[in-house]
C-alpha cells in the first residue's frame, strides 16, 4: 500500500480536468407578443381547448418557464425597417401567454441559418 501523506483528497480520488461544454449558450430575450407572427401552417393546426386553458392558468400563476424559439425578420419599407419575429417553436405557449394577457414573453432568437 502506498503512503499518502499530505497530498490531500486528490491523491486518493483522481479528479478529471474540466472540459468546456460543447453546448452553445443562447441568450434569452423578452419579446413583445404583438411582434410575434405565426406561420400559415401554424394557423391551420387545431389546439385542444382544455389543454390551452390549463396552460393559460399555469402561465398566469408561474409565467412562461421555457422560452419560445423565434427568427427575426426585417422588412424594408419607405420610411424605415419593419421588424417582427416568426414563431418556430412554442405555439401553445405563445397562444396561452397571449390569452393570459402577457405583453412580453421570453424567447431565444435564432438566426436564419440555424432554422
């Protein structure tokens, strides 16, 4: 048996060096609901009214826990640029937050090349 005096816990339990996380950190922003647009395909899908009601009550109580996924869209006009966001993920959360009367929702803004 080796004599291990004064070397600390690292002598008994080898500690692996920390590696950097490969997961990319995404910032969460608060986006106004009025600037979020649904795609035509999302309009066609029906949402169970009971599920939407339950989610609305949960959002009123706890807020939106998981951020929506959006893409920023900029349209040039005569008098400037019109900016809005296209919804990628989180349609039910978006509809429930709108129904709950929230003005802003947490969202991760993805780039067009990440879609």
